[in-house]
């Protein structure tokens, strides 16, 4: 990474760190950029995440790629809740790429006047951490590009779609020719 990229990475990391203050996200330096991690172990956020049914730990890996460009790779790991303490499950289940997960809960109960009252209202979106990064990068004039995992998946999808199209045309020709 040249000095210009290093400066851009530092500026973006500082901007995301400032934007994540007071949120359940922590910013950690990494080679070529930084990671934005959902801090599940923080007692301040554990209850809300557990109530919302969150069973995944999220990390957004931010890397600088050339002049003025960056990538975000979402990494989701399975989480197992044991005795009130979150820990990463031993199964090793990991998803990488562009991931969007949502969890929510609304609970109502009768209050002292026997009227329905909202007791719990919480929602979670994995896109929240991503928006912290994208907003900070936009403010610095950086452009996002797809990470390699997403480009490979897109290529496979295009090849599979093309293969299905060719197979469909061949079947149509065979059907029209009376061979089927």
C-alpha cells in the first residue's frame, strides 16, 4: 500500500471510528484497511441482540483498493448463546460476501391500567454497520467496488444463467423439430 492509500485508509478508519461512537460497532485496524465488528460481548448490547434473535456475529472487512476505491466484505459467523454470554460456535460456519440479515421483536403486555403497552421494541439490520462505512467513505470522496467474492459469485451466476439459456434453446429446437 503506497502512502496515498495509507492516508486514505487512515482517514476512512478515523471517520468510521467517530461515526460508530455510541453504537455496538467497534473498529479494529487490519492489514490493508480495518474491520468494523459488531461487539456482541458488550453487556450494553447483548440483551437487545438476544431479544431480537440475533444468532450471527458480523464483521465488515474494509480494504483500500487503488486510488480512491475500497471494498467491504461482510463476514457472518454463527453465534451460540450460552448462560447469558455470547460465544462463537465451534461449528465454524462462516458466510462471506454481501450479506443482509434482519431481526426484530415487538412484545406487548397489559400495563397497570390494563391497556396494551409496548414492552420490547427492537430491530437489527446487518446493513447498519455497512452504512457507517459507506457514509464515511462518501464524505471522503471514495468509491466502493465489489470484493473478489462478489465478483466471482456474479461470474458463476452469469455462466449458470447462460448455460440454462443455451439448454432451453436446444430443448426448444428439439421440440420444434419433433425429436422430443
